[in-house]
C-alpha cells in the first residue's frame, strides 16, 4: 500500500543520514533536496573514508554523472560496506549507454555489489538490460521495446527495484510495476532534477524497507512538489527555488489531492 505522507513524516522525524558519492554538477542540489525532505545529506568521495562514512549512514546514493575510475573504486568500497550493513543502495546510471566507459563502469558496480534500486531514464535502463537504446549525453533518445517490460526484465535479472524516469515514472519490483503520473514538464528544463530524484528515493528507502513502495512514494511526492512549484513559476530559475520550498512544505492535504500512482 502506498502511504507517501506517512513515510515522509517518518523521514522528518528520524532524519536518516544519506551518503552520496555523486555528480559534481548537481552535488549542491542533491544535498539541498535531501535536507528539504527531512533527511541529512553527506557527500564523502575519498576512497580512504567512504566505507567508514557509509557505516554510519542509513542509505547510499551512487551517481556516475561525473565518473572517474577512482570514483568508481570509491563507489564499490562504499557499496560493499552498505551491503555488509544491509542499508539500501540507489544507483543513478547517468549517461549509461552514451560512452563505453560509462556502460562498462555501471556494469562493474552492479557486478561488484548488490544494488537495491537502479534508476535511470529509458535509454539508461535499456542499456543496463542489454536492450538497444540511443543515449545522447545524459538524455534518452530512443529505445527498442516496451519500457515496462524492460524494467521488469532488469529488476528480475538484478534482483532489484528498477526506476525509469520520464514523462511518467515507472517503478518495477518483484511484485509488479507502479506508474507515477505526478510531475511537470518544467522539471525537465532544470539541470539536476534527475539527480535530486535519486536523493529523494534514497531518503524514503532509508526509512521504508519495501523499496518498491519507497521509490514510488518518493517520486510521487517529488512530482507533486514539481506541480505546485510550476504553478507559481515564470521559468526554470524561479521554479528551482519554489521547488525546494514546496518539498519542504509538503503536507497530507496536498498529497491527497494530487497523488497519481497506479499499479499496472
């Protein structure tokens, strides 16, 4: 059962620590959105400390947006510690399929540690599932096949929850697929909204062990905040500021009125 506001309240009460090894382009926004949701962000990247930092966290985000071989090494060290501690790992496969390095390294992470939640756009998810796709930079340009079927295929192959972001979002878990229809087109005009969504998912998974439901709830709350922010914005600049405010002020009434989550 989806209980987005109840989970959000729990985050605000428990304030879980979410460790990020993430994209330098969007690192500030990821930290800020985590804090606005109610969780606590930390961004430790040095391989000498990542395992120790993960050891005191309640969730881990790995984002390959600005990857280097050294950063991948740190991600794997951190991921192994997360597995040992049994805390959720969210992998944001930014740009997988765009270059050989990204495709190889995201598979290296998936082979080295167990990832609980795999997130990407349709092209990135298809690439990880071994399906033909076109990825230009970090944007999905085309996929051969049905995104729902591809998400389910990857979820089964990797024993993970799979999140496909797009005009509507998909969350595939062992029991089926959620479709989340919350959000606004203006979100796609702001750099970092995809990376921030991974932070939201990790914040929810930190307090909710049913990771499929946690991901669906996170994306629904995230999308509702986007809708509310867009109604008061003149463009990407004002939207960005209002988006943080709307996430911070989300309440039960707003979610009850706007939540659009269905089980396929």
